[in-house]
C-alpha cells in the first residue's frame, strides 16, 4: 500500500458523531421544523451548498491523497446517489452536484466508513489544507508536505478559535523549490526548506489570494523551525481573528489586513504573539513528527536498474513516447515515474470523471501505484508511484478508456469552475468556453508548437477557476444580462507567482475563442524561439502587441 494517514479512535468517533448530528438536522429541515436560513450554517459546516438546480456536496480530500478504496467509494456514491460522475476541484476536493438532501446523511456515512468526510470544505473556518500533488514522490522534494498538512488538519479540526473566523481561510504547503501547490495565492503558504545547518523548516508567506482583490502572498519569515509550525500558525490566526474585518465580507480576508496595515506591522504583531506562546503545548517534538512520517512512507520500492520494457515502448510507440514526455514526471526512486491522468479530454468538461472512470483509476492504482491516487489543484488525477516498465501497460489501458490525453501543462489542460451551468454565484458559463478552446487547439501538433500555456476560466469574480494566475485568464461577467468574457495575461501560480493584467474590453461568448486564438497567434509571431514560453514572452514585451491584435486602434 501507498502512504496514507489512518484514522485513530478520535477521528472515527468525531466523524461518526458529526454524521449522526447532521442526520437529525436534515430530518428537521425536511419536516419543516427549521427554515432554509436556519439550516444554512448547519449544512455549510458539513460541506453542503445550495446551488442553482440542487444541493451540492463538497467532499474533503486532505492534501489531495486518496486510497483506491476511497476512490471506489466515491465512484459508488456517484453511481448510487448522483448522476454517475463527480467534479474534481482546484482545492483538491470532489463535488457531487445532484445529491438529494435526504440522501446526504447516507453519503456522509459511506464516506465515514472509508475515513472520509466533508468537514472544513465550507464556512468561515480553516479549509481543507492543500499540498503538492507529487508529494512523497517528487525527485526535487525537500520533505513530504503531507506530514505537516495532516498535523495541521488534526490541530485545526473543530478548533474553537478557528471555527468562526472573519472569513474562510486557506492554507497550502509545498515541499520543493518548484511550487506545485500555489502557496503564494493562499492566506498562508508554507514552503519546506533547509537552513544552512541542514535543518528542516518553512518559508512563510501570508496574505495571498484571488477573488475580487487578487494579491500575491508576502514573505513573513524566511525560516521557521519545524517545531514551531503550529505555534506560528496560531499566532497568525490570532492576529487575523482579532483584527480581520467582520463588517464587510469582501474585505474580511487576511490579504486585506496585510495590505491595509502593512507587512512589517503585521509581522511585529505575529512575532510578539509567537514569542508569548512559543513554548506552549503546540510545539512539535521530533518524536511526534517522526510518528506522523511513518504514515507517509511509500513503498516498499524495488531496486530497479535497467528498464527494457519502457525503453522499447518509447522507441517503438510514438503516442506512448509523447504521453511520457508530457504527462510523466521524475520520481525520487530510480526506475519509477509519476503519471498524470488528464481529466481534460479534447472537448470534455475539465475535472469531471465518471463513476466508471473512478473505478478504473482505482484498479490501476492497485495494480501499478501502491493503491494510491492524488488529486491535483489543476483538476487532474495522479498515480504517484509507477514503475517505468509498467507505464506501457498503464498507457494502453488509459488509451482504451479515453484517459490518455497527453496535455498536462499544455493549452488544452484548462482549469474551469462549474460556472453558470451549476453555481448560484456565477455570472457566466465557464464549461462551454473551456470546451470550445479545447477543440480549437486540440491538434497534438498545434499544442506541441505552442508549448506550455495554462488557460484558466472563472465564471465570476470569486475566481474558483484561478483565472488571475493563468498565463491566459478568462473571467466571465454579466454585462446587461449578456455573458461577457474578459482576458488577462501574464499570471502564474508557481514560484514566480504573478497576477495577470487585464488586456481590455471583454468579448461575447461567440467571440472569446477567436480572441484567445489571436492572442496565441500573436505570441507565436513574437517569441524569440520555440523555447520562450508564452509567460516569458508576455513579461518581455508587455501587453501592447496583444492589445493591438485584439482591438486595433481601440487599444
């Protein structure tokens, strides 16, 4: 088996008690004993939203790690209580969009039976902690961030001071220099580093976020000792809880507090609170960290020298070789690879997976990846521990199932929120735009020519599609009752994090795909070489050439 935390007695008792409590609350709502308004806070504490057409259940997948058994349970839930599919999100969670309210308690019980829940997926609390989807496998990893994410999950769940914050609060942890967890657009982002003495610690970023006021997180500390992770987090949370706005939800996030008060004053307050509590019970001991690390030791890995099956397949199968070059990444163990299963088929809905596909991926995880699956914040699935010699067989099965799209990081690997097709907050549809773009740029040759070019689409200013940090971002807005799409350029969620700039007036739904194509063609005409990425080109030349291409004299 792969590396997975297993519930202890407290976890089991706590989650089952929550299910029983919510079952009673649901029955009272159905009987009319409580109103929808009275029920709202209760359902949100259990991950239940009221969307355009039905209730939606958002299921937590802590740090994006799933066992094959858990994924099969999700498949069963989709088949039994929903419409045979689920939607994987940019928060490494899973949403079911069509579950009847009367069935939610049974769904939550089915989740509890496989050590899952929907707690901390909504409301003004610390949300599900996210992490690098290659955690525990990546060749460039300093340390496994899931160890610390699980420690934080246990500390934050039902924490009285974190249950009624001024606004929702998001934390991400990455374990490598290459940021695959978008830590700089979170309320708190932690990057695991080593100091000059070789000791593990964290670089701390605070005040990042997207939404209507996008901001890049600022470095609060260059090195925080491992032992002080929870204590320092609590110090930040106390400052935010005391000073965060509660009179205006649009100004309630910690990014606004950092922006208005200034980083240095916030740092002084956090450090003062940290000094006051640093020797308390929250200090992590080497033994406690080592005990948690035992849960996340993958393996056993085999000692592999030659890879004849893999080498022969790469040489003799061009489709396989292309898929490997795009969707397979280096593993820390020689002879293994990290395989991304794209949930972005050409013309498909980004992040959706059918129950049958979930069952298949669970089977493949058992056969080839130590029973372990990851969800990426890019809305794809990952098999983290695959022998290179098993990749040809894995690819053949994925190809037959329509899951072998070789587009990770390319222009058709599009992030999109559910948009106006589902969401009650949305102003415009996102899914049809993603499908249109995918089809327009679907040719493998064209994708290869364009290279790395992340497109991200949001159906409203809440930015669940992460459009602010896309090389090409698309925001859907309502303009006098008509869907209109604005384009931003130059964003990044990686270690070179930046917020994209608005190019100019938006485009109607019938024109946005053509507009994006003009942007791409402009890039191809001005790049210095095929090696210069879209993001690099935009940073070099700025917006004027793209404005001219889109608007002519209107620029």
